């Protein structure tokens, strides 16, 4: 590549600049319209005076603000500025390619959904305050869609009538809305966000599971293309429904999720990986842990008649010495899913999302002595009346024994096991005898087995035994969830009557509910997660595939000096012309009247993949310096070797 042999798009001169103002007007900003992408033309609001990210110890959202990618609009709502939008569009391009590879069609569904539609699936009440709700001038109720299962199912059911029209795979990338109680961490948990969601429809469960496998493969391809480490974990389906789901996570020290993975005895485990929220039972291994500070967790049933008290070790430490010789004390937390599985449907099941103090207050306010539920004449329990009772559950690491049912005083049991209890609760129950059920074990899983096993009440920590292979040890990692795949079955097709006609092997015709799946990737969340994972003391550090621009060209330019600008434009054109214009829209020219040092510092903050520098070496010896942002490597090359160097860095 010889720079002198290239034909430039347009000569660089003052006449190439827009000037529509009269001679009496002071022009504060000039736009250059020669076809090249220039920093001077772009809206990149970066303050000149800024502290070092290393010294500032800022979070990634602050860094995205500083680098000119986003701006705050309202709590949990953000303006996406041009550079942020370019990163977003590059992620969407990767997603589009992989969705096309599995035969998915792209559509766009409305952001507004009918409230009555969500009532038919039962999610209007389940999601409750998370929904942004509104009424039109006729009083009809609508909501801003946090997801689109109801809308797509209704749409497909009106157009698909036969199994011959399936499988069907439809996706969109659009804005979603959730009224988060406490939006935080910028794009990681906002009230408005961009998500890719794919919806699939099949005529049988087997076909739907085959589709699920195809989509999982596409998801892995998407994350592989970003060249970042990720985990695929078994997950809880939550409000979405279905009984098969997986989450896709990046390791992140500030993440709000915890994923556990079997690492085995020698570092190679059975491969079991799961979100801690979907674990129900871990094996109790007595003698493996030292325990201290027995703690109590309080919960209440939905009918407010059952108080659940879970006793567990506050801290544990491995009894065997670690490799370093110093064993850490791990803080334990209760896993409500395990307690729910032990309590079952007592009182309608445990109320989720309630603070422990609120649970105690709710039970106290609704307290009904068991004698008050008896009929004075017959002595039998009154119909549809429930008395207040307590279920006490003990973690197997602090207590052995079988479950039993008995009447006892509240305060006596608190004292027996050395647990702390609010004094007001002790006073309230000190003179009352309350029916109490004590649970210390659960039924074994094998069908027909009468074995009972001790209960493991806590969320797992590093060192716990693997629930699959038992022999392996678990490693707990803080992560950020980026994607989720769900096999829904007929969760939405049944209530919304989305059926297709089929014919069995005997030629008998029938109508069946379509088998569905839904698959999401948080696009704006992905931006924040990648930025968090790869940022360094200089600023942002994007993967090559999604950097706002792959190449920035910086050069020395003094006010009124056009010689170096002409040279820099020649380098720009040479790069753009090579490789069949592969990079023609991915190069930016930093043409501002600033020093090379300042431009370089800003380039590191923004996170371009490659910085091409025309500095003093170029002025003197025509040597171009090429810097790789991710690796920090520097290459000094002649103009004719620039193309080969860039091909090696940006294949």
C-alpha cells in the first residue's frame, strides 16, 4: 500500500468546510463534509478536565458517562449517545447474524400491551408493581411491555393454523420497561432497557427441545464472537414459566448474581453449573465444616398463619486445611427456595420478597390461638379457619434428629438453641402455647424410598459438595447475567388458545397447543457488563468486534497548519480502500487542534481497538506508530506496511 498512489475523495482545503453564515456571524464550530468520519463532526461530550479512573475508583457507569457514551435522563432511564449507540448496533449486528443462522425472522412488536391480555396469563398480578401501567382516554388499561410473550402468542395464533407452518422462530430487538424499585448500576439494572427476545413455536415437545438446543448453540456462538469468558448455568424460570432454563453469565466482582460450578477434587469437576437461586438441595457433609453463631431466619405464609423459623450456621470454615494453610470463615445465607420445598403448601406457601421484620409483624397482627378455631358446641375445628402455628427448620450442620410435632412455648425453643430473638417477640409469646412443628430432615428423592436426609438450608459457598457428583467441590463466583433461555411448553399457548391442527400416525386429526420457547439477551446490559469486565486504569477497553470505531487516527495539528491533516487524510483513505472497504465505516480521524498526548489519552478512555499515530516519527522518518488498546502492544511501521499490520491486529 503506497499512500502517494491513492486518489483522495476530495481535496482537503478550507472550501471543503460548510460555511453558510454571513460575514457578521461568529462561527464556533465547523463541519467538514468530505465523506470522512471526523471527531470534529461527532457529538462526543468528554470533559477536558477529568480525574484518572485509577485514582477516582469510579464504577463502570461513571466511566461510560465520562467517556461520552451515555447520559442520565431519569432514575433508571438513560440517553444513549452516538458512541454508545454504535456499540449497541454492533452487538445487534452480531445477534442478527446468529439469529439468521437458525432461521429466525426479525419483527417489531408494540411497546404497549393490553392489560387484559396479561390478566389471561396471570402475570398482571404476579408482576404487579414492576409494570408501568396506563389508561387511554376511553379508560382502557394498557402497560409498557417488560417482555412480549402475550403479544407474540396472540399474533402467531391468529396467523398459524397448521403444524405444517411450524417450526416458527421470530425475534425482535427493542426497548423494554420495568418499574424497578431501586434501579442501580446504570445500564445493568434500569427501568428502560434494550433487549433481544426470540420466541419459538413448535408442534411437539420433542421439536421444541430440538429448537432449544439450536438456540443454545446460537447463544454460545454470540458470546464466543465477543471473545469473552462466560458461564452457562442452570436457572430458575421464575415468572416466565416452564421447567427448563439456562442463564448466560460473565464473571464480575460487582455482579448481583452468584453462580456455582463443580471444580472437583483436582480442579476438574463434573461440569455442573447453576445459579444459586435455582438450587433446592445440597448434600450435608457433617465434619466438613466448623460452624459458629447459629442464626434464625423468619418468614411467613401467604395466609399469615404460619411463622417459619429457619436455624442455620452463621459462619462456616473448612475443617481440612486449605492449600495456603489459612482457612477463611464464610458467611452463610439462607436459601428461601429450600425452605419453601420443606414447608410445602402450608398456609399457601411462603410469602416471597417480604422482609423478616415485616414477616414477624404480619404473623403477630394475624395471630389466632388454636383454641379460637374450635366450635364451642362440638369441640371440632371451625370450617375454613386456621390457627397460628410455627414451623421450625434446622440445618443439618447444626442439629441431628427426626422431625416431630409438639406444643411448646416460643421463648423456650429460642433459649434451647442459643439463638437471638427480638425482645418484643419473646414478650408476646412467653405466655402462649403455640403449636410447633420441628423439621430436621427431608424425604429422600428416589421413588419409593423411605430414607430421610438432613436439610441443607444455606446458599452454597466455595467448598460445598456438588449436588450431582457429591465428591466434587463447588466454587462460587460473582457474575452478571446477560442472557436467558426458557423452554415454556404450553405456559402461554394454553391460556391464550394458540393451537394448531395436527395429524397423528393413524391419520387422526386434532388440535394441540403450540410448544413455545423464549430467549432473551440484554443488549444494553451487555454493554455495561463488557465495559465492567474489560476496563482498566486508562479507561474502556472493548473487544474488537464492538469497539465504537476499530481505528482512530491521531496526528499533530497546529492551528492553521494543513500539511499533517493532508497526510492523515491520506492514511485514512489508504485504510478505507484496503480489504474491499471492510473498514470504510469503522475509521475515525481525530482532526481537532489538540496535542497528540491529549488525543492519545482520550483514545484510551474511549476504547478504540487500534490507535494509528502520526507524530514526530512520521514527520521526520515517515514512520507510523500503531498501538493495540487491549494488549498495549506498539508497532512502528512504514506506510507501505500499515495494511499488513492492521490485518494482523483486526483479522
